[in-house]
């Protein structure tokens, strides 16, 4: 099996034993690495020259790579060869991708810029827009700080109890929930519009957690009431990745920058960290052992591979480094270094000058 690490794709992989392969989405294609003892040598690359923002592997083994400006691609042979699958997608700018199992087969969802949501029941060969997202929104307020100021679908998540309950985060435009598989949506409110990630923990599915541009929020009642549990003034003031361990109540992992992207162009430094909470987000401990003392690039992707007796964490940065921990985050090691940035959109531009693949990626 393969763990996938990307900015806008699924981030938890449940397996019987530890995954032996890692697939990383970068601004210069997909990098595949395979475990060899303590090392992870790169075995092959794919889609070079394309900025891959989201990467997924559905239960049948097909890989999907969503790109910026180059559409959606699929591979049925472990990433060796790829074909474009995008009939029905009005935009080739794929920011978010996820899948669920509906009636015994994979149902795929894709989110684009401009912010529209699409669904496919034939493994991505044809796509149908779900207009209920636009119908539920006040789209006049949707925007994005960087030119051309067009909002995009940032993240797609599901309620573990029902594949018909779909959460769609729009950056910047809020969070929307569907109870009928995406046909209709309702906007949730009570938090910042800059929503990065939605987590519905398996062990407490009435609770919602979101990462936003000004901190983390928690709802104990399915999105009716919200409390802000971290702020822009905390150590990770701009959280992007957010993971919940599905079998350990209250266990969360997050990664992100000290400040927002607006400051990165001035400082050339995201000052990023990775952290863990074991009390539902009330308190956070910063991981240090094995990580660089100072992470200049932002942590723009995290993934978790969980098996029967343990789990591994992976984190990718805009500097093109990938870190791994297989002891619940207590210690980390760099397993891939200086590949092209792991990033969405232009976040990597002020932060990745040291990555040797940057010139090719641009």
C-alpha cells in the first residue's frame, strides 16, 4: 500500500501493516519513494512539469493527481503511466480531491478554482457539477488575498458515519455542509472565512474541528456553536494541516506557520512547526526531536498511516523536505530532502529558494 502526501488530498490511510511506499505531490510532479530499512530512496517520478496540488489513491488502487492549470490525471499502474480524466470539469485548476465509498464503490469529489464542486461515479472519467454549493453561498464575499482574488475549494471531508454528509471548505468563503451527498448545502458560521481544513473525528463524529487562517476552531454540536481554541498569537498562528487519530479520543496533529503568508514575502521565513494535542486541542506540545531547529518553509501537507499496532506521521514543506515519525511524533527524521516544494498555489515562492528543483518547477 501507499501513503499519499499532498496539500489538498486525503490525509489518513488505514492499513493492516505499515505502508512501504510514499507518494508526494510537489510543484514539479509526483515523487515516489520506497522504504528500505531506515531510508526512503526515490524510486520514480511522474507528471514532471506539472504543479500537483492534490494526490489520492482510491480503494481500488487508482491514483489521482489534481494539478494547477493542467487538469486531473489518473494512473492504474502505481504511478508509472498517467492519463487525463476530466470530462465535465469546467476548470483545470484542481485544488481539492477526496473520495468516499458509496453503494460499495468509490465516489470521487473534486474542488476547483474558481470554487466549484464536482462528483464522479466512474473513477473520474466523467464529472458532474454539484451546483448546490454555489446556491447555498453568498458568493459575492468569496475572495482570495493573492491576485486574481478568486476563491477556491480548499478541502473536502466526510462524516465517518455517512458518505452523504460532505463538508466543503472554501478559501476564502467559509464552510458548507451537505446531508444528501452534495445535492444541497448549508453554510455553517461562527468562525473565520479562511477555512483550511475540516476534521470529523471517528470517535466523536458530532464534533467538528477546523483549521483557519487565524487559528483552530472546535464545535461540540455538529457546527451549531463554535469556540476558537488557538489564535494567530499562538506558536502555530497559521495552521494548515490538521489530523485526528481515528481511534484515540482527543489526539490531534497540526502543522503550519507562525504567521500568515502576507509576512513571508518580507521575512522569507514561515517559521513553521508541527504539534500534537492529546486533550482535544486545549493544549499543544511542539515537536522538536529530529526536526530542524528552525523550519523556514511552511508545513503545507501532513499524512497519517495507521495500522493495527501503530501509526506513522509524514509532513512535507515548501522547502522540499519530507519528515517522518513512527513513534507518535516523539522523534522525527528527514526521509526525503530538497525535492520540489510541497505546496499549493504560490505559497512556496517566498519560502523555497533552497530547493534545487525549484527552477524546473517554475
